[in-house]
């Protein structure tokens, strides 16, 4: 499992996790597309914005390996702002390649570009 050095471990001052320390013995958590509802709590929205901002800063337009990025956190963006970079795509692999949809990120998270 690739460890993304320099990527924030969590949202400062909270328990919102962005990366994992070691691989799960039973394999990577499968990525699924989770629905983000409009009535989410403000701390959840801040965590979303901080995570997607960290992805943009750390990876930019280039495809990146999932590695130690938290599967639960990635699932909030998977299929929308974070998309598979390869076909076929293994959603339960630490080596899976992902990429960012920058146009959708700009539309859904304009506050990170201000």
C-alpha cells in the first residue's frame, strides 16, 4: 500500500480521518458512491471541503493511486469528483488509479478556489 507522504491525516481539531495507517488484513474497503445530502451537518461539509482541497493540492490533474487514502472518506466523492482512471477498475484495491474531475470540483466546492 502506497503511503501518500505530506497528505493531511485528518481535519485539524476533529476525528474526521483522511488516511489510514496500515492496510486492512481483509483487504481495502470497496469504494462506493455515497449520496451527499443537502442537510449534512456543517462539520461534515467542512471535512468534505478540506479533503477535496487536499486532493487537489496533492494530486492536481494527474491520476493517482488510492494507497492509504481512507476508503470511507473517498466514497463520499467517488463517481462524482473522484473518478476511476482505468478501465477495468477494481474498487477494492489499494493500487487502484483514480483521478479528479476538476470542473465538477469547481462547481460543487467553489469555496476552495476563492
